[in-house]
């Protein structure tokens, strides 16, 4: 079975980024290789990994094992705090390219801002240099809060993507508004929530029953219908197929509003001012 690939979003620099991809955390190399090959054969065209996931070798192997040409696969990876700096970004990129076995990265992100060391501006300048060299096609940030982004924006530096925790339980309205005003694409990580609570929420399951869809499909449709990119993780081929099958139905305004009302405080949510790697 092969599904129609997801539509693309146009980044500020003109690069086309698939709207739905495969997340690979916490898969190990062997699991990631198998999942990536399966996903690409199913119709996925975006794969999300990171230095900190310790599976870039497997992701690269999965890409090589698939029948999909490299230029049709959008590969995202991210680097850790020890590489924050102009030269560090270059070192991190070259190491990821070696582990992935690729000649270029489609999207390279600063994984966390780590404001305690105050070097993410230099790291972003390093990303710009990598983009100029053609080693990276698009650049951006991950887990940056408005204050972190404003540091970059004040210098005329605008990330093409900011990847953040985002789902109906974790609303990020302040960030989304800033992204939209500056032309930054919003990408959600862990889009299906933490544990099973959100997918078992009566609002979600009720909408899923009305559309004869899975709760996961409803939550993912909520994201893509707002123009967000997302990369749910699954190693199960059936669930992979479901997670990509989001574009033959639409949620009504009232259904979107009902999902929007699910936002709540989460004291266990990782805070990018104090957490990072």
C-alpha cells in the first residue's frame, strides 16, 4: 500500500516542507531504520530525528533502504547545547551528516535554546553560514519561547521553522501568533500528547466517532488544518498509514472550537528556560 504524500508548506526561503512526517524518538538505530523505510514506502516524505535521539545512523540506513530518491525525502535533525556557537554549529552539522550518511540536511534546528549559556544567537549565525554553504537547505529552532525568538528577531534573524510541543491540551497561542506575524512555520512535536489521556478525552473520541476516524487522526487533523507541520512517531505500519491519512476529511468550525477549548496548564511541561540538552 502506498498513500498520497502529504501536501507541503512553503518556508520563508521558498523551500517546500512536507506537512506531515515521521517522528523517530525514542527509536534505536535498528528500529529507526525499519520504521523509516516502512514510512517512506507508505508515502511519507519527511523524517524527523536529532543528535540527542541517538538514531541518526539508523535513520540514514532507512532512507538508503527505501526506494524513494533522496531528493524526495525531507530530513530534519537537531543539535545539542555543546555545539552552540558559530563553529560549533558547523561541527554538529558535519557530525550529523556523517552519521546520516547524507550530503546535505533539509532542515537543521537548534534543539533547545539553553538560555543559561546564552549562545543560541551565535549558533543561529552558524546555521546561516551552513545554509550559505549549501550543507543545509532550511534552518530553524526548536522549543524557543517568544523571548528567545525576540532575541533573534531583534537582530534581523528569522527562523524558517520553530518546532514546539503543541497539541489541543498544550495550546501555544502566544508562540503561534508570533510565528504567523513573522512568517515562521509552526511544527509540533509529540502531537498526540503525553500518554493516552488526550486521545481518550470524550471530546476527541466523540469527534472521531462522527468522522469514523481514530482519535489520533482527529488530533493530527486539528494541527494540519491550522497550517502546522507535524511529525507523529510510530513504528506500527497500520498507525503510520492512519497518521498520514488526514487530507480526505475536514473538521467543522465547531469541532475545531471544541478541540481548542481543551487547553490546560501542565506543571510537568518542559520549560525551555530551564530544560535543555
